[in-house]
C-alpha cells in the first residue's frame, strides 16, 4: 500500500468566512468574477464577495454565462473576457459547474493561443491565473479537488481535466450560501457527495487518513439522506453537515478517484439531462452489489456505518428521480463504445473491475 496526498488549497469554512477572511482574496488587483445565471446572486455570495473585494481594493468585472455541465466554448469565451478586462485572477462563485469552469477559464485566460478543445491536451505555455472559489452547492467537493469536469460542445461528452494547475489557491465554504438551493438540487448534490464518499471508500487507495475522511462522512451523509427522504424542509444544521461532509468526500476522491457510477452517470446527464448527483446515484445498487462480492471487509464496515443494505438502497432509490427515461440495449451498447479502446480508471478502481460489456449491461438495466 503506497500513496501520496497533495491538497494545497487554502480552505476556509464557516459562517461569514468570506467577510472574515477577505484578505485571502488578495491574489491580484483585478479579478474576473465567474458565475452562472442566478445562484451567485440569490445565495447572497456575490454581494458578500463584492464587499470583500472592495475592502481589499480589488476591482472586478463579472462573466455570468456559465451553465450546468460547463461547455469548453463558454470557458474559452470567459478566458477571452478575463484578458479583455486585464484580470489577474479568477473568482468563481457557484456550484460545481461554475467552480470547474473557473479552473478552465484561468488556463484559457493566460494562454490566448489555446483553442477550446486543446485544453484536454494539457500542454500550454503560460501558468494558469490564480483561482479563488466560493461554493454554493454541497456536493462536488470541487473546492478542494484538482479536477474540472468540462463538456465538449462538439460531442456533448463530459470529460475531466486534472492536475496541480486545477487547484484553487483559496476556497470559501460558507453553508449559508447553500440555503437557497431547491430541494431537488439539494438532493442531487447530496447524492453526489455520498457517491464520492462511497466510491472513494471502496477504492484500494482508501486507507489511512483517507479512510478516516471517508468513515467520517459516509454515516453523516447517510443520515442526512435519510432525513431528505422524509422531508423537503431542510434545517440549517443539515445544510451545514451536507456542506462539510461534501468537502471531506472531495478530499477522498481527490486522491482515490471515483468508481464506475461516475462515468456511467455521465451518460445519463449527457443524453437524458439527469443532474450529476442523481445520475451517479442511479448506479448505486449495481455498484454496492459488486462491493459486497469483491470487497467483503469494507462492505461490512459500510453496513456498520449506514444500515441494512436493502434499506440503504431504498433510501437512495427514493431520492433518485430519473425522469422516466429508458435505455434500450442497442443504445446502451452505443453509449458504451466510448470505453472501447481505453477502459477508464474508474472501472479498474471499482471492486472486481468492470469491462466495457458489463458497463453496457448495467446501463441497459438501470431502473428509471
Ligand atoms: P451545478 O451544475 O453547479 O448547479 C446546478 C443548478 O443549481 C444550477 O442551475 C445552479 O444555478 C443552481 N444552484 C447552485 N447553487 C445554488 C444556490 N445556492 N441556490 C440556488 N440555485 C443554485 O451543480 P453541482 O452539482 O454543484 O455541480 C455539478 C458539476 O460538477 C457537474 O458538471 C459535475 O460533473 C461536476 N463535478 C465536479 C467535481 C470535481 O471534483 N471538480 C466532482 C463532482 C462533480 P446557476 O446556473 O445560476 O449557478
Ligand atoms: Zn460527482
């Protein structure tokens, strides 16, 4: 067993952490604030960020065109906007989509000759601009990961970039910004955090301190999910728990990676518009069955941390709204073609591994 951990993000947590730590935003003199359409404003995070920037005498302009599952073309456009505004750092405010986009924008901004698609080649001349992040969802853990999941406009396929240049310099995690999320987004993002914790836990790398992180967040997240399955009125202490545990889960996947529910989930998001967390949760049942078969000791621990497996599956299924879509066997085979030449690391990291044919079978068997 050998592994290394590298997580260089300065991460501040807690109520009013943006106002209380405004000096951490001094990454330059002029920033491009990156947001989606509404969440930065309706969560209150944008106003707090602007006040904090004013306090530090940092000027800013806003790019608010990042959508869900961010397109490389939007990130490329924002990179040009950053250069136009002479920004010397990027401040992303939003859910995982905006946080991931901000990491890509920082790369495009300092590399004017980089075409949208070439970001996947991971070769460019200039260092990315520094990035600060303020999260408004409780799920992806992008605040602490060296990953950005981007969508290729031409193929519609989601693909990650990762590496030290994808770490934020600083992340602010204030749970109050997550309070404006709808019940559905709260559930989907909570399911994503649970998927990260559970998939990460069952990888071979999840030992030592990483196992401690996973073992901290699995029972807490599960108890939150149980509550979400019974009520759509979400108390503040649950919002807080969801946010902090999503960060623990982010620390787990940052080293351990995720397992097969994630790439299979991308297929549901790309073709059926299912939000990321619910899309991954759709594969919880086949995943945990394989864990029971191939990773018996950890499976025992998982049950001790949660509940009897039938109950756990029922809670996850009750929260997973897949909109009535159906995948035919033919479509499943077609979707699985993307894994024909290269088997993703998420497959090999899953207990028992996963072949392309098995992936197609699981896709075709998913219950909507
Ligand atoms: P999201 O796509 O960022 O946001 C989903 C929706 O929720 C958007 O419409 C957003 O609105 C809205 N929203 C966000 N915060 C809100 C708030 N506080 N109040 C009201 N509405 C709010 O959702 P996400 O689940 O956080 O991110 C998903 C993305 O992250 C996917 O692309 C996924 O692949 C990626 N991901 C990345 C990592 C990583 O390590 N980097 C890990 C897992 C997943 P606006 O459009 O107005 O912002
Ligand atoms: Zn995820």
